[in-house]
C-alpha cells in the first residue's frame, strides 16, 4: 500500500542525505520523493511516497520525527 508523508525540514546541506539514510538503514522503501521550497527560505518540504502497511507508515513517521533537522511530519 502506498502512503504519502509530508515533512517540513531545515533547508541546509545534508538533510536529504540524512533522511534517505534513515530509510536505507531501516529497509523502508521510497516509491518517490520530492523536495521543494516553502515561503520560509530556511525550510523545505519533502513529500515522500512510502510503500508498506500501516505499521511501516507509523515507524517511518516516528523515525522522521527523531531527526533533528525535521521540523514537522504529517
């Protein structure tokens, strides 16, 4: 099952690598990932499509929220 997660992150070098590394380390599958600007130049929005059941979705959200550069996960 596909799930869409939106994360507001700090707009600085290495954040995308950190997020992608978290997915890789836990063997979560990213179906697609888009990063774009927000009205605040210090923040970016990541829209991530994840494949997995509801348990995987909850784990992804929890792990993303633990990353310091992630401001908000929806």
